[in-house]
C-alpha cells in the first residue's frame, strides 16, 4: 500500500506498507536512471542526505528508513537480511520502479546481495560499498562486543561506532559528528531491541553460496583504512563475484561516503554512466 504520493519523480515522500505491516518512509529525489540507496546498520535514510543531493543531479535517487528505524515502523516479521531485502522490493514497487541500480553500504551491501539473489531481474547494476561476503572472526568479535555494550552503555555503543568508523584526524576536525551520534544513541529498550536484532542479522549473513550466480554488473567499493569492515574482507567479496569491478580508496575509514563525499559520488556516477 502506498500513501502520500505527490510526485514519483522529484522531491516525493512516500509511505510503503509491507505484507507484515511495517510502514516504511521513502524519499525519492532527482530524475534519471533509478538508483536505490540501502543504508547499513543504522538504517536511516538520513545517512545518504549528502550523497542523495549530489547523485540526484544525474539519477532518480530512492532512499528509505528501514523497518523500526526513524520514521518507519517495525512490522511483525523476524528481522533477517533476506527480510530487509524484501523490504527493498516493496520500496521499488511503491516508487513505481521496475529496475534500478542498487547501492548498499556496509550491512546495506549484504541486503543488496540478498536482493540480487531474490530478484535479479530488478537490478540493473549492483554497488557493494564497504561490505563483506560471509561471517568472519573479525566481524563476530567487533559486532559481538558492540552488541554487549549496547544495553548497559548506549552512549559508549554510539561512541565506539563513530570512533572506529572514521579516520581519527577527520573525526577530530568534524567533532559535531561524534556529538550528534551520542545524542542519537539508542537509549530506549525498543530502540536497543531493534539494533540487537539487526546486529544478529548481519552476523548471520552468508552470501558465499550465491556469489558466483550474481551475473549483473557489480562494483565493490571500499577504503583501505576501514577498521569496521577491513579491506581484506572487501577484497574477499570482490574475488568471489565473477567479473566485478573494484575500487579501493586509500583513506576514508568505514563511513567514506561521508568522509570522502566527492570521491564516493564521482566513483558511483562514473561507474553507472558506463553501464549499457
């Protein structure tokens, strides 16, 4: 079900209701080739605000708050990467888009891989940004520790996210990002429950078996100084995908779409521009 649908081409805000009753807030900006942006663990459409402004000059950009995040409600379905991929299909349907380039960052890249398995005909191109292929001891250790911190020290949870996600000099020069993250820390039991189930979902994701069957054009995009999803995991992902392109920025940390916005958006636009 679609509500609040003033314009499907530029500046629209939609509410898409999934089969299990989640209401997803969707933003559609710009005109041109459709580009679906899928956020990582935080799940907020706001992550893409700067990227959407730049990319919206060339593409019809679609972004959304994932279930249980910000303006979107939780619904009743168990949280899994595959369920979050089904939500992406609901968003595309709600926006009236048959095929799109799909860009997923971090956990969003896992969701994008699952979406490519579920509905390959809906994906014109796949961009996996700061993402990974399958479980690893590093990811289990890092996200397991964050999960344990979450309930007892939500601000420490938020602090650990920011301090690990950006180059130290960058966050020192942009300290308002740190302060904003602490202010938005998941303090309520409901918000913490949503984060815990999302962490469990990302740790359970294993795309290794399906990787060889993903035939659409694919770009793996990462940063060599990423301490959340280290470069070796991104290299592993690229090696498992037949014929994919790969671009590794020298710096930027895990959240390089924010710390390296010009390099990020120009790489995305150039790669999409070369698609047939």
